[in-house]
C-alpha cells in the first residue's frame, strides 16, 4: 500500500487530542483547506 | 495534523507535560491517534515490524490531492522551513491557475517561470542557478 503525488489523499477518521479535548477528526472535514499530515514514530521520543 | 500510533490519551499527557514546555499553550494542531497503524498503512509509512509510523509528511491541497511527500527514517528530524517553502510554492501555483511555476529554491518574491513555447530553451535567460540557493 502507498500513495503518490497527484492522487487523492486516502480519507480517514480517528480520535485526536485537539485544543484541550478529545475529538474525532476526519480528513475530508478539511476539504477546501491546505493540510499537512506529519506521521512520526511516537510521543516522548527524542527527535 | 500530527499522527502517531499512540492513543489520544497519551497525546494528551505528552502535550500537557512536555510539548507545552516547548511551545506556549502546546502545539496548535490536532494530535491524531493511529493505534494499530491503519492510517499509516494507507499512506505507506507504517512499519509493521516496529509497530510504528515512520516520518512521512504529506502536503494535501484544498481538493484533497497529495501535492508533496517526504519520508525520513526515525533518527533525523524534518526541516520546517522547507515544508513552509513548499506550501507557499504550491499555493502560488494554485493561485495563478498553473500559469506560473516555481523553479528550484523558489521563495515568495523570487523568479517564477511562465511555461509556454517561448520559454523552451530560454530558461537560462530568465533564471540563474544561484537562485536555487538561500
């Protein structure tokens, strides 16, 4: 599995911690906005 | 948004106990939980053996199309300046309806190129390699 530039970004829905609370976020709720997705290994790691 | 395989509960503790000490008020974007790596798998950045997502970064435009991606292995961090530069460049291209494109090293205010028959073989007249730097 994987993605490429020029393709539709796969939609997803997941729990998140946002501005002090828990919230379900959905990528497609951000349509009409620029979005940066940053994956990273884990909280409390060093880099 | 930032995504790891940690739960949203761990994200809360991290934001409140560490991130908020580096950035006043904590980071202003959602910390998304990808427990199980389903989202990372969709984007090709989930490492099943380690059970974590590697450092994948995607710029998605207002139509939901991926315009840029970068993938780093865990021990090296990203360059936020470069992310912002790419975002500004893609936004510029979109604003001009693709009539202007951004050559190497482009930043707002630097030379843009207008693709067309007249530019073929003539890029050297309007753009110098020194512009690729700084």
